């Protein structure tokens, strides 16, 4: 049995298996940045992305997530109402302009949070779901850990400055991905440009919504400690980019930089379909089997997002031991597909037998052994 490496020429075809890549080198004035191609889970840009940072109003996305989950489960409806407390009414910063004692529908509160960035709306929701904002913040932190946001902690529902109100750019991107994929109908609220409540019309602060570039969410943020930030998403030609920037110096810089990075991401990178699900990649020789070879297939389709330069230098090889002794069972891993390219984290994907191959009977094995001794046949 010998170790064999075979070079494979990937072809264009429909595919869905994501291959994460290392983030590209790209200068940005943002203190923290993360850009993700959602279709292939490809990281296009990462700058201090795992460092916990003050997220300002971008942490309202977790408040929204808590509401969306309950709506999806049916324990809450858009027509349900929550009572406005004095605490909510008094809260400063950006406001929905709720009034003490009013009962406000979940539908309006979501728009008050998403479109108007209302701190008061967040507190109404927090008290409605958690009893108190402190209790709701504990629920947010606990749920964040459960869904994989490892660098997030909350002490309020609004993003109001506090040393322990923290999220990483990576966590914000992961949370945004969940909002997009798990709640497609509710997510559409993020694309609404205006909302009027109490006869006060306010516009969505997301600058990319007004740029005609396919943007449809998510949330801006600003405090003195955080700087100016934006968590956004945009689609183009069946691709979706999720973008998180924080620590910029002005509204203008936030708008210009987010637009520049979205255009760069769509222009520089392209998805490449390589192999279909269950496509035969190569064959393995079988020793003492009822068949001399067995097809090796890839169990999931394979798709990658790469720059043009990386695509031209990509290498795909199969690593395996050959021949393989019978019996072989369908689904048994017999080889590994290895994908390498510039700025690509080497990806190793199992290749499995497409069918069973039984072992030869006693007479057949004796005959094969004699042939091997006499002529070196396998």
C-alpha cells in the first residue's frame, strides 16, 4: 500500500459547501472591521475582529434578535403590546418618543428600535420580556453565549455606554447572519427607510440604504468611546456581504468607508463553484475485492469565494493510500481532498466510497495472491 497524491482540475458547477479563507490585507481607518461573504462563509476582511469593543447602538441587534426569536416560536405576536414605564420615557439619547402609560405594539416597537434607534423602545421591550432591563440584559448575555457570540456581554438593552456592554465585530457579523437567515420576513424591517410615531417622522440612519448598492440592513452606532460604527448587509447577484465597522471619526467617514468596502468586496471577490454534491472526484484501487476500483465522491458540494489572483493559483489534490484492502463500505472515507490557494486556510475535505465492495472469497483471494506473486498484479 502506498501513499498517493493526485492533482485534480476543479470544474465549474453548482455548489454550496463553504470554504473559509484568511482575511485579505486591506487598509481601513476603522479601528475594528470584519467583512463576510455569507454564501460561502468567507472572511474577506478582518481587523481586530475578535476584540470586545463598545458597540453603542449596534448592540440593539441583540435586543431585536430576542424579539424575533419569540415571534418565530409563537410566544409573541406583532400585535401584542407592552406598557411604557417612566424609565423608558425618561431615557435620553435617540428616541421613539413613547409616552408613559401607553401600550405599544411589538410591530411599532421593532420599527422604533430598528429604524429610529429608540432607546426608549428598547427599554419597553426589555421590561416587557424580562420584567426589568437588568434581567433582560442577563437574558441577552446568556442567549448570546448559546448562539456562539463568545465576546459579547450586555448590561442594558440599548447600547448605552458601560464598561461591560461589549461586543466584537465578529460577534456582530455572526448575529447579523442569524438575523438574515433565520428570520427572512422579519428582517425586511431593516430595509425600511422611515418610520413615523407620535406624528414624528424619523429616517433610518444606515447610510448604505440610500446608495442603491443592494444594502438592506442593519444598524448604526455612535458613542464617544465607540466612535462611529455600522453593521450592514448588501446583496448583489445572489451574493450577500455582511460588514461591521467601528471606531471611525465621523458620520461622513463612516458613510464613505462603508461604501468603499462594500464596493471592494463585490468587485475583488467572486464565488467559484468547484464540485457538485456526490460528484466522483477520483477512484481508489481495491485489493482482494469483488471490484478492482471504487469511485470516491465528495459528500457535499464545494464552493469558494476568492480573488481572481487566488483563483488562478489555487491547487486541488487528493491524498490517499492506494490500494485499499476490501471490504469497503459505502460512505467510508478513503481519501482527502486538499484545497490550497493564496490567503486560503488549507481545507481538507473527506472523500468517501460511493458503493460497497465486498471481499473476494477464499479461492478468489488465493488466486489474487498467486497473480500478485507471479506478475505483480493488484
